[in-house]
C-alpha cells in the first residue's frame, strides 16, 4: 500500500509525481518493474479529526483521479464478496494507526497508542481502518491481488521487456507471426553463433592435439635413441666382460700349467738329490 501522511491536508505535487512514476516512465514507455497494485493508506490517522479525515479522503481520491493515478479497486464480479468490497471501496483510502506497545484497556491488553487524553486502539474500527485493511488484503482479496499481479502487471512487464529486446509486433493484425519470425531469426543467429564457436573450439582442440602428438613423437624418438644407446653400451660391456673372462681363463690355465711343470722339476730334483745322498752314503761305507 502507498501511505500518505495524515498530518497534511493536501498532496504535494512531488508525491503525486512519485505515485505516477510507479506506472509510467514518460513518452508512452512502460516502466514494467514498477507496475504494481496501489492501495492508498493514510498513516497517523489519529492526528486528524473524523470530520477532517472524511474531507481528506475525498480530497485524496479527487487528486488521484485528476492526476490519472489508477489505484487497486476491490473486485465486484464475485457475488460472495461484492457487497463487502463495494462498501470497502467507499472507505478508500484507509486511515490507519500503528503501534507496537500494548496498553491495558478494561481487562485485556491491546495494541494502542497512549495519550494524556486517552487511548487510540489499533484494532478498534471506531478508531481507525486497520482491521478493514487487514481483512481486505489477507482474508477477502488476497487471491485477486495475486491474480492481478500475475496476469496483468507481470504479463505487461514481460511483454514490454520482450519489446525492449526486439521481440515486437508492429502490426499484430496484419503480421501475426512477426514475433515468431523475430524469434526464429534470433534463434537462427544464436544457432549459427553456437556452431561457429563449436568450430573454433574444435579447431583449437585439434591444434592442441597436433601439438601434443608432436611432443609425444619427439619424446618417443628421444626414448628410442636413449634405449639404443643403452643397448649399445650393454653390448660393449658384455663383449668386454666376455673378453675379460676368456683372458682370465687363459691366464689361469697358464698358471696351472706352470705350477704343474715346476712341481715336476722339483720332484725330479728331489729324486736326484736322494740318489746322490745314497751314493755318497755307500761310498763312505766302503771307505770305512
């Protein structure tokens, strides 16, 4: 609800301009995000007398109408609520009083505003219209408010946003498919853009794949060269090892043969020495 201060007896021009900006941006261009249900409410209604309040309500409604500000009217098409809505439309704008304090009135605590000259109860219909406003918004017309917001204000906002994006029918009667054609054109452009981006991405991936393949082939060649070098070193090492083993075996054979020959010579020399000793012994025996 749009609130108006009850302490003044006329609406300021700036306030009315603010109310109208909730609906129009100028030059016939719809300000969709500000398309709302307007319910005028007079705040601080306890600051004005009942006679002045009645005149103030008439003045407000007159100025709203003269300035082209459309407010939400409670619907009359439903027979179950038509009577009460007709009565409540006559009470617009609602004059309300707000308070968070509880005051003792009789044997119960009620939300009210305490003054030296008395108490103004928030939920007393003789003091203000708060109960009427609550009943109209929450209990009676909530579904209609929801439907109005969805089917009228939101749909109008959506249509105008689509027109701002280029989806506009210049002549709906002669060209009923212009919006569809625009949509198909945009869809085709987006599809082509998507295909182009896919092709560019595929080209990038192919380039990256070729680069990776080249690096793989290079590493593969380096690995093959290193493997061949290691195998060549292994072959040379095995040849050296085989040659060394042959030379070692030959050396061991020569050493064994040398030891055998030396042992035979020592044995022959020992036998010769023994024979000489025996001969010498026999000679000595003959002499004696």
